[in-house]
């Protein structure tokens, strides 16, 4: 099958192709990434549209479908050529909500219309009885760990982004922040086309407890700086211009592990239960700071909702379903799941080997160890698994060695392990439960004997072996967030069959699956 996919903005980088438009990234480029994972068998040609675009007749040959994304330019002439060649057209209706003229023209030449499930949370426009499909926006990137400030912080870091249209909301927000005298506020402003005189005026009127940093908008900068932010501010109502920056701003922030403080205009949003809504920024920040555990739980629930509705897998499968219905052709050859089963992979056991202990029963695993390991089948850097090809292992089992990596490096380690897994393969991580160790320590401290628990937390000093001393601890919640952040899905706590019950109460066994799409 040959598909022509028309877009208006593409930016080539050293590693990839991207776009300044969120709609192009989430409703085209991410879809193509998903197609690659799913093994879609199609010749997909990206065509960049501009006012001077003239297509060679050969472009239309053997095409089964044309998909048209954002419509900055009049597409009628190109559509007429597609019609002459009997190529059905899907118009992906990013721009069909507010512009009546654009909508009527598109309805005139499109054979099918597709819309995001929630496009700025308005009902779908009339489509003159043209066949319509709802396809969710795909959230970019992998889910990030939940992040909230500490209880005793003195500086709160906030982010505001928007265009000149939303500038008035920022001025009002800054004035409200002066009431938060108990905190110092660092406010990051990401905005383009902001009048220089407005920025100067803002600086001149800043409350003493507020410091601002202004940078021009870039999506890459937004995602980069989010990691150091406590809360994201949306003090203005839903706006299409903001949607073109990040797609759905609430989905984007929650996916990156951040809580949003939005004005009351966002109470109709389908994710409003997972954010804070108020027209008083000062009051909202104070509530957040007194309920940090609840804030973290809301972010986790929001991320679970997004995983179910806006993940790469969900969006990709919906696009496949729609294209196959329109063209009556199959995008997938043999079922990818059956293909995976037809090529048996290996099962890897990570870390030091103990053939005489618990590992003696793991005869069907290839034991991976570093140069200091005793009895390893393969000596390899556990951080990279550089000796193993991508998509080759059915399972990777890690028992009591994830805590041997520093917290700042463990994410890259798990991503390396996930790389080696086949799609549908399982990463199984077993380790001590840090929260249970803390509970045990408190109980033992009453009796005046904490030696055993201290060894569990810090390692046994009698062994004088650095590999036996944990560098970080995990609870079931933190380990699950980590595995989700590394791109695994279906992450759940399991009970290891045959595990001694007295030990299993103090241990975690978490299983995550590498996505098939």
C-alpha cells in the first residue's frame, strides 16, 4: 500500500524529523513511529505542502490513500489531482473547528474526516454527513516519574507558557503571587512574540518574592526545563494557539510527572479530576503545598488515564483500524505477535551468579555478569548489555541488583535492558521493599536491636564488598513509576511462585512488558 501524507512543517535534525506544530508531531510523526513498531507494511511518502507546491504526476501512481493534516494553505488544487487519480482523501481535522471557510472547503474535497478525541474539548463540528472517525492524539515520549516539591522547600518553581494573547493572564498571576510571602517564587516564562515593553513593565512591577526568567518558546526547551519545575500554570482558558505548542497542555504536563494549576475555565476538561483548578493562584499553590501526597497520587492516576487513552499503542492501532477500513487493504502482514513467537528468544538473568543458591533452579536462563562475577555465562556491562542485539530476549530477570545502580543512572540502565527485550517480552525486577524495611526498623528500634534491618538497608559491612551495599532503595510505587518512565507497559506487582512467604512480605517483584507497538 502506498500512502501520501501531506504536512506543512517538517524540521530535519541529525537524528530524526520533527515539526514545530504539535499536531504534525502527534498526528503524523508519532503515528509513523508507531507504524514502524507494529511492522506496518506500507510505502508512506511525506509531502511538505506550501503555496508553490507542484507535484509530479509520478507521485500519484499506485497510491491507495492520501492523508491531509494541517491546512494553512488552500488544498483544493491538490485534492482535484488526487480525485482524478481515484485516490481517497482523509482530512485530519485539526483546523476544522474555528474556521468555517476552511471547514466547508475541506468537507467539499475530503472523502473522510478524522478528529482528535478531545480537540480543545469542544464538540465535533458538522461534517455534512461525511464519514468521520475519532482518533486520539498520541502523547509524545515516555511517561516521566512523578515529581512534587519537598515539604520544607522555601523556593517554589513555576512555569507559564503562552502567546501574546495570554499575556494578560500572566500579569494578573504575578500580582497574585506577591501574596505568597512565605515562599520565594521562581517563575519561568516561555513565550514568543511577547512585546518588549510588556516584559519591561512586568520586571518593573515584580513583587519582591518573585524572580522571573523569560525564554522564547521551543518545544524541546519546554520538555527540558519541565524536569526542574514544581507546578505548571494555566491561568487562561483553553486556546488553540497553546494547543499548537504542546497539544493538550494538561496531558503533556501530567505525562511529564508535573501537576497543573489551571483557572476554572478548565473544569470541563476530561482530565480535570487530576489537576488543580482555581482562579486564585495563591490559594492553589498553598493547597498543593499542604497536600503533596495527594498531588503525587493525582498525577499517577492522570498518567494511568493517559496511558489508556493517548499512548503510542492506542493511537497507532486506531490509525491502522481507520486506514484499513477506508482502503479495504491490510497494513499488517502476518500478525506481529505470531512473528515474535516463531523466533524464540533467550531469557537473561542479570547480576552476580550463585549456582549453589537460588540461581541453581534457573537453568533456562543465560546468566549475565560483569568481569568480577563468578560463573557468568556471558561477561558484559550490565548497564548497556552491549553484547546483545535489539529485540532478542523473551525475558530479563533482575534479582537484587537494581539497587546497585545510582538513582541518576538507573533509568538509562532499564532503557538498555528494554532495548534487548523483544516486543511483548517481560522485564522482571525483584528487590527489597524499602518501605517495609523502614517499618521493620521502627519496630526493632523499640526493642533496641536494629542491626538486622540496618544491614538490609545499607548492606552487611562484614562482607566488605561494595556490590553488596545498595546505592538506592525502592518501594512498589517508585519502582512501578520508574519502569513506566522507561517505556514499559502493563507494569504490575506479582508474587513469585515458590518464594518463601516470610521473605516475600519484605520484597517486591515487579513485571513490565515491552510494547508490541
